């Protein structure tokens, strides 16, 4: 029998309300035996061989951080791009992409990258946003280069712009592409489901094994740097990604597990086949790749793209949002998954999208009631107080992107939906008051893969200008820490295995230089992550 290892710490925050604090945790073979003090666990130590590990004696141990919606696959693509963003962005490896504001400055940065690249190599960038960077279209990009393929990924991932050279390079039939409802070929714009027209051609380049694995390795580093021991991939495609995931992530040096969810974008004749495939996912699970019997569906458009569907009075400029899946299709898909007993996660960004998802949930509960169904609203950008009450009444839960408040609060106040609705995005305080189970996620790269940063936003709700956006919607520190540990585990159906430090759970810990509960809230995001412990194995974080 393996010997017992006891980690001691200055403080252990267990997230177990029955025993919230400890100074020692005993583990054996990757499992927690007992949490408490060296004195209280003496019966174990007197009975079995053991070693006391004091390397964390001056640090604070918390449950391993969990991001239930991170997208390693998305990061593997976008980290192949040059970042031109409205905020400074810390990249894996320590490089910082400095922020760019203004149309001319954006084009100047794009021109600089173009001139620095070898001829013939396509230029891919991520981070463009109209509010900060002005108009974008095919003609503008043609002025940068008529020969080099240029592809601009909008900040949301849900929208792309290309020049004429890129259309030629990808052999896209312009007349055929223009027949898609979410493609504007004259502008070189592909958005929401129409983006698939472009991605179907681009994937052969971006998912070339060496290129894709390099991007995935960068994501792997970012996940570890953030202190994660579990992340969720909402929308895994085994046909395109499984081999690469096994090569990069199913390795001894990977200090976290990835929970994989299948996805269905639109209703078609193979929906039943897709659901059957997802039902068989758990049979494929390994130590690092945990396949789930959960499904992700899509409602309205991207939040950063301002393509979410919103209730009246709508957007200031009068534009309309987009459906990624039509209401009729979403209802049909939800019904098929619900009746098979799958846990459903629905991408919802605008308050009209939330309304549709709740209407569908209410109808399904009437048709075939289910207890503990864990219907999850993902992202939760805009909402109303009344919708929060419906979420509570219907027994749903929320996995929210709090970072919207920080990067988009000012921008959407002045340019998109006005102060009232912009200040109340990611309405977390109301959910907490109503007892709705809520987690925080990054949707990487929609937010940095840093749980303490997400918690910092949720607790302080500061916009880029420093304005406090609806202080009534702030979480307290305990609620925020639960949202990146035990409540995040609940979103993935793993609360009995991970998310808190108690006997019987996996020995997954995050080691911090100081205690989040004793740190001024404004300094929460700056607490250094010292190491992680994944199933009992220590993995130091290099700085």
C-alpha cells in the first residue's frame, strides 16, 4: 500500500462549510484521506507509514481551481494569431501584447505585422473590435495587401473579416458563399454560423498537426499558470481534435484534467446520431480526458461581437442581434437531449436569448419533469432581475463570464446599450441572493485563463475606467471562491469528486502565496499562484 503524504500549510481553505479551515491534509494514492491538523489525523499516522511535506508551510492551499468553460481547442487556434486587442494581453511565456486604440493605430499595427512577415505567409490576427478600432471590411484589408491573405478574427471569435487574397487562397466561391444568411461577401465578413463557410476551408491550415499542437501546448501552459486542475471544453469535436488532445494533454506532465462536452450547432437528420455519440462519451475517459454525457447547444450570437439577442429597447444604433440556432431548432434539439436524460448547457449572451432558453426549459419541465436536471445558462451577459427569479424557480444554474463587466462595461455603456444595462451585465449578486448555483468561467480567450482574475472582477465589478458597475451585483469573497471551486465542479457534475478538500475526494489543490480571504479585494487578482497539486502530484509554476 502506498505511504501517506501529509501536506501542511499556513492555511487550508477547504470550501467545505462543515470544516472550512485546516492546516494539514493527508493523501494516499491521489485521494484525500483526511483534512484537519497533524493532531486530529494522528490515528492515520500512527497506523500507516507516512511523510510530512512542509514545502507549503508558508503558503495557502485551496481546492484546485476549476474553469467549467475554457475551450482548449479555441485557444489552440487563436494563439496562432497575432493579438491586436483593446487591452494589454499577457500571453503564455510572458510576452505582453500591448493594447491598441483607434482606427489608424490598429491599421498601423496591422501594417507593421504585414511588413515583418515573410511573403506568401498568411496574416492572422485576433482581437479586433469596432468600438475601439473602427470599421473593418474587405476593401480596407485589400489596401493593406492585395497579395497576402489577411484574416481578422473579431474579439468574440464569432466574426471574421478577410481580404480578397484570402478568398483566393482558401478557394472560396464568392457567389456560393454569399447565399449564406450570415455571410456578406462584399464586406469580406463571415459571422456566427456563416463563419463555418470560412472555417471549413481554413481548418486544414490551422489544424495542421504541428501548428495546432504548438497552439495547444501554449494553452496547456496558460491553464497551468492560472492554477487550474480541471477545465471544461464546451464543444469538443473528437473527429478533429481527439488525436491532438491525446498527444499534447494525455501526458504525465499535464497537471489538470479536461472535461469534454459534445455540441450540436443546428438541427439536422443526424441529431439522434450525435446524441447517441455523446451518450457513449464516458466510455472513452482517461486520466486527463474526462468525457461527459452533457451537451452544449447554442442560442444567440457572440457578446463581444454585439450579436446577442436583446429585449427592447435594443441597441443604441438600432442593429439587430443574431440567432446561432433558430428558436424552433433550439427547442427541437433541447427536447431530444432532455428526453434522453442529457444535461443541457445553452450558450446565451443576451437577455432575449436567456428568455428563449427559459421558455424552452419551462416547456420541457411541463412535458417531462426532471429533478436535478442542471440545465445551465452559459455566459449570461445580459439579463433581467425577473429572469433571475425564473432561473431560481425552474431549478437552472448559471456559468457566467464576469469579465464582460471589466472589458466591456464602459464600451457598452457609451456605444451599445447604455449605462443601466451595461452596468448590470453578468448579474451575479442577484443570483447569489436567490440561491442560484453560479460558477465563473473564462471562455478562453474571451477572458484570461486566470480564475483569480475572474473572481476579482466578480467581487469588485470595475470597468476599464475604474468605475464600479452596479455594486449591488458584486459577489463577496466566499461566493467568488466557491464559483471557481466547488460550484464550478457542480457545473460539470463532478462535485462529489473535486471542488473542495474533504476525505474521499481527489487530491487536487491550488497553492497560493497569500489567503484570498485575508487579501484586500482590489489585490485579489495579483495573488501569485505558487503551484498546483493534481491527484497528489506537485507541479510548480514557473514565473
